[in-house]
């Protein structure tokens, strides 16, 4: 009779250990997912910053080209406000 009473308690101990293992596993997975999402966020922000700098550089290049074409054709020179390096005619 004592052998059967010991068998009843073993599954509950095993269930408790398995539950603890699942809790630890999901905790590690959640921490990993949060860290991965933060890394992806930082990479996306860096890429967006690079794209914005490239667009800004293209815009400045187009402004310089338009100014050079206008001055070569004898037309008005377009300069950004407050640019001391601009050779606009008064």
C-alpha cells in the first residue's frame, strides 16, 4: 500500500518541475525577443538617417546645378538665404 501512495505524489512534483522549466524558457524567449526588437529598431533608425542624408545631399546638389546653369545662361542665380559663399549678383 505504501508503494502506491508514493506513486501518487511523483507526478505532481514532475508537473511542478516542468512548469518551472516552461516559465524559465518563456522568460528567456521574451527577453531575447525584446532585445532583438530593440536591435531592429536601432538598425531601421540608422538606415532612415542615412536615407535622409542622401536625399538632403541630392537636394543641395540640384540647387548648386540650378544656380550654375542660371548664372551660365545669364539668368538669376538662386542662392539659399544666408549663404555667404553664394556669388549672387545684387
